[in-house]
């Protein structure tokens, strides 16, 4: 009886995205960087930057990784948008409690 071993190559659905609890608190990032998927999503969806402009702003990235981050974002949009909303609430609460030095300076 011959035993046949087969090896399977595992292809990641998002080859440019990784999650490591020791990096950015486990937030999905572009592999080899500390650029979070959420940051790319905000730059694209909220600030209106194109993928090319995102690469210009982060020259260590390439278009493939930015598009993969956007793909990951759109596949997980509800949960990522929820995180964005929660973080905005925290920032708003802090802003209300802490006076702006800049506003005080310029009047």
C-alpha cells in the first residue's frame, strides 16, 4: 500500500493583511507595517483620498497592499465602522473635558 502525501498551499484571501496581538493591539494591519486597515479606510472613505494618494502619503506601501486593505475593510465594514464611531465618541468626550490650548491661544 503506498501512502501518498499531498501538500496543500494555503492562499490567504488577503495576502497583504495580518493580525498580531502584539502590533497595534491586534488591529488588522498591512503586513510588515504598522498601518492599520482602519487608517486606510478612513483616508479613502472619509477623507476622499484615492489609492494613489494613499501610496503617496505612505511611500512604503504599494497599490496592491492598499487595495487589499480596502477589500478587507469592505468585507468587514460593519465592524470597522462601529470601531470608528466608538473612537469618535471617545475623542469628542475628551475634547469636551480638555480645553484646546490652540483655541485659547488664538482666541
